[in-house]
């Protein structure tokens, strides 16, 4: 029985590997499921056994974006030092971002035309912002207004993490993450 389960997991993984490569090369809409099956070395019916609809293949790629790898950002907290905490978070994010490049790039490209994918990405982004928010909570303790923490977490994610990594990947000049971390740290230190 264990070999049958392993075989099923292997078949599903081969199908997803094939879909990821083909979607990256040709795009989701231009890739028929028959090509996915052919590349995976399985019958077309097996693709539909694991993925009832073609869009389910694309959504399964969200599972391959390893969010759990950076779920331990709390360990990177430097109590009392927002800037150092944000730089630690940025370093962890950078490692995660490079490991998730294949699936992540496909999902971002396809999100514009597939609402199911944009919804899955929105959920993933919310989880990542939540991780940054918890790291800020650990660095700040009881200090800083909650609304400012939420804004700082979203700003860190959108600008300091996501844009910085993307700009670097496409060869655009980047900015100093330490300057952004210092600015956010100083802004959070102001109490209203």
C-alpha cells in the first residue's frame, strides 16, 4: 500500500513539475493538458484524476511557493531595534524569494487574467504581511500605534521586500534596504 501512495505522490509531483515548466515556457492558456501529460509521462486521464480542471493545476502551484520556510520570522526579531529586525526579515525574504522563483513568476503573470490565482496570491501576500507585522510586534513590544504597525508591515512587504527583489531580478537599480528600515523604525518610534 505504501508504494501505491508513493507512486500517486510521484505522479502528482511529475504532473506539477511538467505544468510548471510548460506554463513558464508557453504560458498557461497556450498549454493544453495533453502537453502536460506528455511532458509528465502520464496518461491525460491521470492529470484530470489529480486536477479536476486545468485551473486546478495552476492553483496547485501556489502550494509550491514555500511560505512556511519564512514562517519563523519571529526568530529574527531584535527586541527594541525595528531597523535590525526589518533587515533580518528582508534577508529571510530574499532567500525565500529566490527559492520560489518558478512558481511565483508564473502565478504573478497569470493573476491578471485568472481571478482564482489573484485570490490565492492575495491570501499569500496577507500571510507574508502578517509575518512582517508579528516581527514588528516583537521588536516594538508595547510601543507604537497599532495602525502604524500595520502600515509599516504592508510598506515593508510591498516596497522593501517585494519591489526590491523584483527590481533586482529584472536588472533595475535597487535602493538601500537599511535606509528604509531606519526610516520605518524612526517613524514607529514616534508616539501619538
